[in-house]
C-alpha cells in the first residue's frame, strides 16, 4: 500500500492510474458477462438438478453472483491501487 | 391486519432513522467544514460500508421489492436470471467512475455531478439543462417510490393509502431535510440492513407456507414447468435480456444519484471495500427478492386474475398470507425502506441541483456571495418544498407508476451516459457534442416512449443511447472546446 502511495504521488499519475483501472473494470464486465452466459444459457440443456433446482438456475444466478464477487475482490485487493485522493503530496500541482 | 402491533416495527424503524439523522447533522455541524460541502456531499467522509449500503439502497428501489418479484412470480426463474445482471452495477460504478470522479471533484471542489459537467465542458447552458433533467426525472422517480411504498403499506396493513404515505413520506422528507447527504447515507445504510431483514422474514414465511423449498420447486415443476426454463416458454425473449443488460446493468453507472456517491467517500480503501461489500449485498438483494417472487408460485398457485390482475399484488398478498401481523409488519419495512432510501437520495440530489447548480451559480455569476446562514436555510427549505411537492403529487396516485419509474431510469441514463463517459475519458468531447447528446438523446428517447416506437422489440433506451452517441461524436467533431473548459483538471499534460 505504501509502495502504491509513493508510486502515485502527482495528480496526473493518479488520473492515469484511474484511467487504467477503468479499463480493467471494462475487462471485468466482460468476464462477468461471459460467466453469466456460460453458467446460465450454457447449462440450460443439463438434466442435473440441485435440491430440485435445474443447474442453469443455480449457475446463472448464484454462480454469476459468485463470479462477480470474486471479480470485485480481485479488482479491489490485487488490481486497484491505494493513493491519497487529495493534492497534499503532489509535486506538480 | 389493521392492528397497531403490526405497525410497531415500522414506527420504531422510522423513529430510529429520524434520530440517526438528527445525530449525524449535529455531529457534522460541530465538525465544521462549510454548510454546502457538508449538506450536499457530507464533507467527503463516507467509509466503505456506508458507501456500499447507501449506493445499494439508492439503487434498489421499491420496484426491486414489489414489481420485480411480482414479474418473477409470473415469468419464473428467467426473471431472476435477468435480474442478476445488476451485480455488475457497483463494480462498474466504483471501477470506472470511482477514483476519477473523487480526484476531479476534490481538485475542483465540486459538490454535485453538474459541477463536474460544467467544469469539463465550460458550458452553463449544459449545466442548466443537466440540472433540469435531474430534477424532472428525479421527481418522477420519487413519486413512483412514494406511491409504491404507500400501496404496499395499504395492502399489507389494511390502513388507508394516505396513512402510509403520510407516515413514511413525512419521515423521509424530514430526515433528508435535517440530515443532508451524510444523514441520507447513514439512514440509507439502516434502510439497506432492514431491506435484507425484511427479505429474510418473508423468505421464512413463504418457505414455511409452501412446505419447504423442495416441495415448492416440485409444485412449480408440476403446475408451471415453463418457469424453470430460461426463455420461460416465450415470456423472456432474448431482446428483453439484452435491453435489461443495458438498462439495469451496463448503463447504471452513470446515474447521477449513484455517481454523486463517488464524490463523497473518504479514501481509496473505502472505495475498494465498498466494491466488495456492495457486490455481495446487491446480489443477495436482487437474487433473493426475485427468487422469492418465483417461490411465491408455490403458495399463490392460481392465475393472475385471481390475485387482482396485477403482479404488484403478489408480494403484498403473499406477505399477508404467510406471516403473522407482527412479522408482516417487519417484512414490509423492506420495501418501505427501499422506497425511503431512494426518495431521500434523490431528494438531496434534486435539492442540490436547484440550490448549488442553479441558485448559487447564478449568484456567483453576478458577483454575489450569499451568507452561509441564508444558504443553509434556503437549502433546507428547497429540500422541504421539493419533498412536499412529491408528496402532493403522490396523494392521487397516477396510473402506470412502474412504467414511469423505468422511464425515468432510462431518461437519466440516456442524458448522462455519453456526457459523463466522454467527458472523463475522451479529450475531444466538447460542449457542442455534449449539449446535442443530452438534448437530442433525451428528446429521441421521450418521443419513442410516447409513440411506443421500438426497434426489434427492444426498450427505447437503445434508440436514446444510439442517438445520444451519434450526436456526441458529430457535435464534438464539428464544435470546438470551450475556452473555460477545465481541460487541465480532466486531462493534465
């Protein structure tokens, strides 16, 4: 975290980082959308049932949600950087 | 159930939220930091949990608790599968807008989304149109929330519609007027918690009345097997899936009432935590409530005509039919909290559009600096008057209320999608493109809604967004950047 704060000190660097994180988020949306398709429509022909519930329902709803939670955790803990949102530490402002 | 015991949980909840609102306001006043920044953006002090809950509670409206589950009762698990696309809402909002809006808002000392739009494009005309769009569509949405909440109150408690409207309408208006943005955020968090508790209570009632989960699923298999298919025997066409992905999934991250929350959190850690907590909670809420709608098929097994011919009656009926008076009183706090939290968030945003974006800017243009006491009083009076207006419009409930709600949702997305996205990420975008996009897109959307015109059966938001996108591109190509556009803040060299 401290490394991130040292790395993104100026306003410009922070905005660039925010742009990159926005792009990663669009990729994450793609991952969730593909999971939604595969776990729902992709399993629609399966005869497997869990507690009398067709597999596509479990996969398409709870499965998609779990994928979204995993994506949120990966983005928040591994991809996104921590830095000061105020300008106090900026050298170029 | 016209019995006072049934009202006790709701009354207690309203008192607690009102007290919380007063405490938050007093603490904020003691902390200082300027009235406008505190009242409209909470001094940018929201932590991760409150940020997540206020966003989810603002996003999850009374439709999520009544109309949506009612549709799920009629259509089946295809509706739940469609509703789950809403789990992308917070990831997109915080991931795309979160940090950039927070950095820019701090740099500009911006308090509202319109402040940011004005600075980016250097256009007062665009800012005024944005404020007008916000107020008009927010008022429409607030009326829908009040009416929806009061109707479920009437159906479940047996008390007249006006009693419910007065009870929680006045409470919502009061704690928004008193608490400001931070008060709204805290009461939203309380509402979010109560929404989940209400849902759990209703789930227990339905499962108990239906003889358990597996029994209900077997009943559905025998009586309505199409409810277990993704296309629901034609009830869920692919065009509906596609447009719902756009309307309640992909485009929601530009809704001004959500975007303003990315200007009010305290640090990046809070944003990261909110993304995780919010995605967990929104999934529980959206999958949970719509699934309960389908599971209600195991309890309400007749056709729709038997239940009054409207899917909006399903959740009230199943609540009354499966729970005791006290538990039903607890369960209806869910939809009423959803209604209150959405109204309070929209009310504070609409009020900021009038006070901050129109009045204070008008004063600044004329070199006037109103006294802080005057700003404080006028902000609270405007909030109160707007709330009273919405209350008055809700007294005689208009027809097609759920359609008005979705209409407003689509209108806001059409108006702000390209204006915000291009404003933040496309240097070439300018005021000509932004004005054309907002006015042209909204006009095309409203005209198609009024005429009932659709392309390939898809919701009119598709037309609105395409028109808005084309006009943004053409306008930005033809026009030039305004001299007072703050490009140094948005795209520093």
